C-alpha cells in the first residue's frame, strides 16, 4: 500500500482458499516501519502476534503488544508504527469485498 514503509503482508486465508466473506492477513512491521495513515469504509479486527506497536486510531493513541486485540471501526483514520528495536507481527481480518481483502500474487 502506498505510504507504507518496512511492512510486508501475506494473505493467510482469502478468496483463493474459498473463503466466502473474509480474508485473514499476516503483517510484519520492521523496526521504524509503519503502515500508511489511512481510512476505509469497512471495519477490521487485529490480533497482535508479537512485538509492540504504536497505534493511532481516530483521536486515540495507544501502545499494543502480543496478545492484544483491536477493533478498527469503519471510517476511522488509523496507522500502525513500530517504534521498537524488533519486528512486530499482527493478524488482520477484512471483508473480501475490500481492496485489502484481495489475494495478492506472490504474497
């Protein structure tokens, strides 16, 4: 996604696997990396697998770490930033109809 830095994404379950409604994606955010500050017309659910991330969501800002679960509401401006010295990983569920729910070749 344009505006991301130090982030890789893999679709773990998606349309190519026969999923009818949702995709689950695995993100790795390298130290100093971040997703773009963006919003979209659908919610997504996030599970932090490892590491620590600074998350801006709407007007709030919080630190999250392994085991934390987040709901990013539809329309909320959000961004994930890794300010630590180790990679952070998270899983994210999105609707297949969204651009972010598509299966990306080679990912």
